[in-house]
C-alpha cells in the first residue's frame, strides 16, 4: 500500500477489534491472577480443552499464519514439510515428554534440569538457552507484525512491531499465565476462522475457474500488473518475457521495454516492473519456475542440495517442537500427567485442521497473486489474496478477517514466549516474586523488540525454522534423554546443549547476516548453514551420550526416586509440585 491510497477502514476495524478483544480478555484474566503460581503455571488448574486451544493459539505464530502459505506458493510440494513437521512434533510430545514432564512437578525447563540432574550449573545453562530461544523466536513475530501493518495500512514497520510489543507486555505483566491462557484460547479460534473462511470461499472460486494447477508453464498474471522492487533480488525466468517500467535490470538502467531471456536476472532496488496481461511471471532464483516443477517434490528450497534441506527441515520441526520453552511451559499448567497427554492429543487435531487452510491459500496465491514471487515477499500472500481475487465489499470483508487473524497470531505467540522468558528470569535471576515476574517480562519484551528493528528480516517460516533447529539441538536432547535414559549426567547434558547450541546458533547468526555463498564447496556449507539441524541435532545427542558415559560417577544417587516420580501415575502419590516454595508478591 502506498501513502496516496485510501485508508482501508474495514481492515483497520478488523485489526482494532482483534487488539481490543485481546486486551479485554487479558483484563478479565488479570482479575484472577494473584499468586506466583498463577503467573507461572496458572495454579496448574487448566483442563485439556482450554489448554489445547491455548497451546494451539500460542503455537500458531506468524510463521504458520502467513509464512506457510508464502513458502508453499514459492517452493511448492517440498514446503508442505513445514506444516507436517509443525504438527507431527506434537506426536513426539504426546508419546515421550508431556506426561513425565508434568509429573516431575517442575514449573520451568531449568527447574526440570535441576530436578533431574541435581546441578545448579545445568539449571543456569538451561535458563540461558530458554531465554535465547524465546528471544530469537520473538524477533520474527515483531518483524511480521511490522510487515503486516506496513502492507495493510502503509505505516512504517516499526509501528506494527511497537503496537504488538506494547499490548503483549501489558497483558503478560498484568496477569501472567492465568491471563494469557484465556487470550490464547480465544485467539486460536479467531485464527482458524480467519484462514478457514477465505480458504473455503477461494476453493469455491477455484472450482469454477479455468486455471490449471500443474501446467507445464510458469505462473501468469491475468491483467496488467506493476511490481515495485523494494530490495535487490535475483529472479529466474524459464521462457522469454518482455517487461516494461523503469529501474536497474542486470546492472543496466532501463526506461523502455526489456525482454528477459531464460536464466537468472538481477533486479535492483527501486525498479518498477510492468507485466502485461498473460505474461509469465519471473520467480525468485532457486524456486521452481514452472508450475509442473512446483507441484513435484524434490526441488527443496533453493540451492543444490534439496534432499538434505528437506530432511534437515523435518528433523528441526519435528524435534524442535519438543524443545520449545513456550510450548513446554503450557504442560506445566495441566493438573496431572493424564491431562497433559489428553492436551497433546487434542492439539494434534486442532493443528491438523488449521494447517489445511494455509496450504490451500498457498496454492491459490501461486495462481492468483504470482507477482509476489518476483519480490520474494511471499509472506504477504495471505494478506493480499482475498482483495486481489474479489472486488468490492466481499473482498474487503475477507481482507479484514485475515488481518484480524494475522494480528492475533503475533499477539498470541509473543505472549507465550514472553511468559516463558519472564518465568525463567524471575525465578533464576531474581527472587521469584510477582513483582520480579513483572520486571522480567518488561525487560524481556523490550530487548527482542529492539532487535527486531535492527536485524535483517527473512521469510517468517525460514526464521522460525532456524529457531526450531536451536531448540532441537539443545532442550530436546535434554528432555528426551533426561526422561528416558538413566545414564544422563549433568556434565553430559551441559556438553550436549553447549555443542548443539553453538553449532545451530552460529548457523542462525550467519544466515541473519547474509549466509554463505552457494559457490563454495559445491554449495554444501551454504546448505548446512541454512538448515543446520541435520548436523547439530545428532551432534548434541552424541555429545550427551559420550560425555555421560565418561562421567557416569555423576549419576544422582536418588535416580530411582526421580524416575518413579516422572513415570508413575499420580494416584500412587509419589509426586509433588516444586513451585510451592515460591511466595507472593
């Protein structure tokens, strides 16, 4: 949207309604939050249905709401592994983590580390990892909020990030986990509605339309379309295409029609490209250029090693879910282990239903707004799709609904992440009182907000995929081996988290500053840095096992009691909650 376009009042109303509802429900939750246990784990009183909706609302971030559809529009069949991995990770939680973790009585991941291994040092290391993972996850949420409000309202990107940041900090500071639970449960149903209705309406439109999904040709525009290039980008074309407009193409200033030959072309920032009706659309380099390739698995996500990319992504998303602190913290709110398992099962169903619709929207974006494939801003596909296909009030209403769902995605996930950071900082760095939680929440919200304005913005799902890789390489091995392997020692856990975290964290940092060129060592360094989980996760597990075997004298003397407490049913009365030592205010 440009500044000379009229304000989309319906979209503005949708955004405002979602924000006001979030604040109102949060205020209701504040009335019920009094104790430290309320702020950390909602006094462990959240039933499976409420908790499943709240977990789903928290888990379905900007990457799920906007990013999945954008990646499917750009990369096609292989991008389906994102929603599959995001959902399948909960099967791992259901089978291996949820119930034992709840029975441990811990109230944070660092608290579990100390309970299982009896080491204050490992607890501190786990606290640092939790804070880093959550902070890294918060950054793309704020960036996505800035992108969304910039596209929808034309305001500067920092405005969207600041608005979401202020609302999230206020809700968490006011009511902690008790308040956030109500907000996130509401936001799951809002997000589902916001993708389901446009998805179903566009499905009906597609069935009555003549577009062919898997044609042996690139996507085309239906009418004359002007595309503004806001950052340098390399595109590829599979058939000659003549474009108008002005700007820099392949290093040459042009103000007349130019024919792009098959191959790659560099478009400079500030270029305005005009495509006539029926013209094939260039796509970002590395993505499938023809629809027949796009619908066929095996193309990966750009680069020369698609099979490695896909398997590494599967490892990151499946195992990363087991190590996400803001997901794990919600299982502490269940009354017992059985409720935690029922919650996991319900979450799998809720996520499965939700991800049907971003997948559909990604396909429709390829057909109806292919010009986004030129700029690489495919995260905008869900936002722009309804208004591009339907004119008048119908399109505006659908666009307003999608906008409300998008802002809910940023708010819900950011709230959960902030609760997780505030929980570990208030109990491990401060004194664990309510006022400490509030101080920690404020600081933990401001720092990622500042980072979101300073660092480069990538595709939302790609950024989140890197965070999943860090979680899968650190907290996932700690939990899986800590719950199921009696031989894990404090030294082994510390060494494994350090090795996995350094490799995955360094890779993420390199990607943020620009990545590794594809022409080095046949592209393998670039592939491993962009998708590090296939290297960092096995390294973390192997290091934990090897160092634990070398330090087996450190195995806690009361290990049998610890394992009985994690794996015995609650009715035997062998467990107790660990947050009772915390006091308010």
